[in-house]
């Protein structure tokens, strides 16, 4: 399976199901906030930072939640008309420029 193709496939599925209005695009971008919150919750749960709940998550669950954030971002990029692969490659090139050789 190719992640870039799958992001396009999910965008097409969501387009067919929910349409492509600006509101729908906004909701797909806001979905990132939801997924990021789940990643934070899993990290807090892995560290046992909530004394009332204790340890509630594993490192593998945190990894899964972070991966959800990444994939959701790819679908959001595709949803607003970007080519996710090109956008991520451009971002990586820009980030690489900040590090010494």
C-alpha cells in the first residue's frame, strides 16, 4: 500500500460522502486538532500523569495516535487541492535547510 495513494483515496471517499464545500474542508483541517488531542491524551496516559487514572496507554498507542495525526494531515492537504506528497517533500527540504550539513 502506498500512503500517498491512500490519502487520495480517503479524500475521494470523503468528497463523495460529505462533499467538498469550504465547511467540509474546514472540518477536515479541524480533525487534526482532534487527532492531536488524542495523541496528547495517549502520551499523558502513558506517563501516568493523571493521578486519578494512572497509566492508561502504551507507547504503541501513542505511536498509533501520532500516525493518525500524520495521515489526517495528508488527507486534509489533498482535500484543499494540494498534492500531499509534494507538499511534504517541500516541507522536508525547507526543514533540511535549517540543519547544518
